[in-house]
């Protein structure tokens, strides 16, 4: 890199930032240490709102539909939660 480079426009124009309600599931699971019981996940993070293809949902409500009661790793937890909420595009918040 040379010292005489000037500020350049980005090569790709970035669009308007569209808000998305809720936190990514990975962010919520990264705040926990594993292994963890489902009841402990609910106690610690149950009030967290996560992003789902059907819109934001409280983790506590999602955990009610998860049959597993103990998660060895965060990947196992995320897999069971995704089996309940599904996968797909996340809707953006309307302004």
C-alpha cells in the first residue's frame, strides 16, 4: 500500500440498512457455556427474542416445543431449536 492513496468509494454500493427484529440464534447460544440443561437455558436466556422465518419469537416459547432436555454442545441446541422454528429468510421490520 502506498501512502498517497486517497479515500475511495466502495467497489460495491451498500444498500439502506433494514432493521431485523430479534437476535440471531448463534448469538444467543454463544452467550452460554455447554453442556447445559434446557431448563437452565430457559432460565438464563428464555426472555431473549430470536429471529425466525415466521418473525421474532421469545426463546422460552420455542423451548416449549423442543423435546430434548439436555444439550451437550451449542450445535446440538441450535439444531433442536431450528427443527422447531425452521430455516429460511428472516423478515425485516417494517418502518
